[in-house]
C-alpha cells in the first residue's frame, strides 16, 4: 500500500532581503543542505555534521537574455516532508522508501525581465538533490540556454573516481580512473557519476536524475571558486559547438535533479535508491507484461557475425537448455543498417524469421531484435513496434546513439513510450547513463553506457581494477548491460585479443558479475559450446536478474566488493577482487532462521595459472555462520543458498 504524507512546516514571505538563509535536514538529520538566495544563489552540504560541499552556486546563462541566478528576491519559502513507500517493477528491493524533507524557494529577479524560478532542495538520509523550476511569467519567448553553472565546491583536494569521455558525443564507454580533484583539466569532459572520497567515513557521488527535455550533464573544473570545485557543463545541441546552445525551452520548464549521493562507506552508496525516488511513478497502467530475465546472445561474441537460421536456433537451444527466457538476434538481421536503404520491418533474405520465432516459441524462448538508431529514426516507429508486437518479439536493443543532447534525450523518451504501447522492452546500447526513467517506464529494462566485456575482444582495458570500480561509479546511476559470462577465462600472462573472445580474470569472477552487476535484462555473452559441460554453467541456470533484497557486505572502490541478493527465499552472493589476491570473511547474518544449502564456485590456487579452473563446493549453513573465501588475482566467488526443507 502506497502512502504519501505531506506536512507543511513553514511558509514565509520575504521582500527585498539581500541574502536569505535556509536549511533543510534529512528525516534523521544525517544530511543537511544550507541554502542562501538573494544577490546570488549558493548552497552547502553536510553529512553527519562534516562539510562535503561549501559555497557552491547555481546560475544559468542564455543567448538572448540576461543570466539568471543573480539579483533575486525571495518571494516565498515552504517545506514539506515526503514519506512514501512504493513497489518497483524492476526490483532490487521488494519495496522502496522515499523519505525526505523538501525545501522550496520561490525567487524572482529584481530587474527586467523579472523571471520567476523555484529552487527545490530535497534532503534524504543518503543524499541531497536539487533542481530549478523556471516558473514564468514569460511563456512566449523560447530561451536558448548556453550553459548551466551549477558548481560542486569540495572542501579539499579529495581523491575521486572520474571518467573522461573526452567528448559530449560518445558511447560513454571509458574507465573511471582514480585521481585527485585537482587532476581534472579543462580538456577533460568528465562523465557522471563521479565518486569522491571526502573522508574515511564519508563518500559522495555526483550524478543526475529525471532528465526530461534537457541536456545531459558533465563536469569541468570551476576556476571561479577558491577550493577544489567542479561545475556542470551541458551537452550541446546537434551541430552546435561545445560552447553553443544547450537547451531550448519556454517557461515553465525544469532542470533534472542534481544529485549528491552520500554514505559512510562505498557500499552504502550502492544501496541508495535516491535516483529512482527522484523520478515520477510508473506511467504504465498494467506493467505485468514486463518480464526481465537472462538472455543468450548470438554469434558476434565468440566468432564473427553469422546471421543465419542455424546460428539463431543454436542460441535459442542454449537459452532453452539454461532455462533463460530470451535470445537476442543481433545486427544484420534486416540486412543493411545505418543506411537510407535499411528497413527495420523487412527481414534479410537468408533468414526465415517466422520459422526462427516459431522455433523459439516451441522452446519457451522469446526473441529480442537489434536496431541501429538512425534506421529507427527514419522509420515509422509506431508501425515498426506494431510489427514486432505481431511477431511476438519481446524487446528491442537499439544502438549507437552516442549522445545525450536535449534532442536525443527527447528521442529516448519517445522511443520508450511508443515501445511500451506495443508491449516491447528496451535495451539501449551506445547509450548515455541511466537517470531513473525506468521507474516511470520500466519497459526500459537496462542500457549499456559502460565499458563492458566486449572490450576484451580488441583491448586490454577490462582489467580487474576496472571491474571492481564500476559498482561504485557507473552502476550508481542504474543498471548496466555489461554482458558478463565469458568462459574463456585467462590470466594477464595468457590473455589475447581476438575471436573467439577471451576474458581477463577467473571463471569465478565472471560468475560473480551476475550478482554484483545490476541489469534486470542480463545478457550472457558466450557461445553454447563454451558453456556446455563447464563448471559454473549450473550457476547461470540458477541466478536471477531482479531481486527482493540487496545487501552490500563489503567493498572498496577499485579493490573488492561482495554483494548478497535475495530472490524469494533464495540468496545469491557475488564477490570480486582486483589484481590483488584477497581473503575475506562473509558473515551470513542476513539469512532467515533455518538451514540453507550453500553451493559455491570458488577460485583455487591453480586458478592463478589457469583462470578457467574453479571448484564447486556444497555445505549446509545457518544464519550467523562465517564463510571464508580466498580469491586469486582477478578472481571471484559466487554462490547460491537454498533453504533446506
């Protein structure tokens, strides 16, 4: 049962005050945001009493109008408590608590054109979020915003994990390197999320939520501040230079939420649902048809593209044998792509699509189809979706957008909403980071925007350090289609690029990714012959993709992580380490009473030489038991626990 409580705390009116000061605290006073508004807008953020951000600013610049954010008067302030419990469709918790205190400041320019804006701050126990609402009164003129100057002024030169995408137009597939805030240069285009170690007991992550009819946000150094500050930098509109127009709009309009996630450990950041909470409730009246799950992926990974009937049926057989509900038919199924001649409703002549889909149905498997975004853009998308629905296709994977400018953001929303009307799920590749839109349209089940397993095919970049950094950076924004599950496991000394594709790290590490990494639609990357008869394939038959509970048991960014997730009365554990051999203790205090059978897949000493080596162990455990694990360099641990009746 969903309950929302709104409690008014105060309502004041201010006229002519130079700088008025306000404060909003989280429900348990863990987090506080202090805001000053008048001649300028500034804010500060505190976590457990210690400063995280200080004297940070909010200001907007326009091509054909004065800046907005200076010389303001506070017309009104009000506060409310939001206390809501809701049930997500794409679950990693059975229910989500949305509990915060909200401060709303109504501001107006002293001088012409006397625009009015609302500054809205929300204080959660796990972070702060704020947005600007351009209220009016001018709704006749279209404004061209050239920049949003939101700054994040940290108190010291902290260590951060920041990804440099180098351009506003990219697939957002790069490493989150460990660096100092002062190492961020003007030449970098820092993507989100960016995680910062403020202190041993304070971690902060900057990201954004609810991007609607707006441009995606990046970070640049802020040279206007004294301290270690970064500022927002928006993705430019198509055909605009980097310093050109960013957002076109008329009043009223809203920015996305600017989010500072907070936790006393890196793992606490992972348990936060603040990004989802900042989005609108589910807009699909009956989402029961949205059924995420595991998926086989055709021959691109292990060989080159073989878009024929035999190959597709082979992967459908794999999905059926593993108990997975889906098979992904990837590129070239409609022949030419990214071409004016491409037709996303016509099947390549060598394929018998009705026969493939009928075969899949006979095996209790449904198919997804891959699409190039330019081909989608040229097509009648509603008609194409109706065609896929009539075929019985479950979802679409759309690729190579490589942008989050305002027009592309709107394109994403149109694509997802139309797909929902035809009962189609969506997986975006070549995509920008998640922003929680999946709460509103949960048919958007996952997206890429991550340097995933496919990079093993041509690079040395998918290192154990990268893999153990992703949960604390990119994954904080939402699900990521990393495509785990490579079974040609190699140590660094034996690893080679090419096909069939090898993966860095051990077999147990690849299994652990299915638990550690969030993706309701989880695409397993390897070929049937590489799974058949192999230790670990049993785990891929058991593991789930949506969860009733998620616990982060331990973790340090770029070093190691252990996650525990529950589906019904079964628990799954995944642990990963970087290039360091590591021993950990896992206390099973999250279990219910009673005996459980724990089946684990673990590194052994030989795994450090032959990364495909893994041992299967089985034992009975109870609540409070301690499981001791040892992971070799680039290693892991994966287990499932089933109650013993």
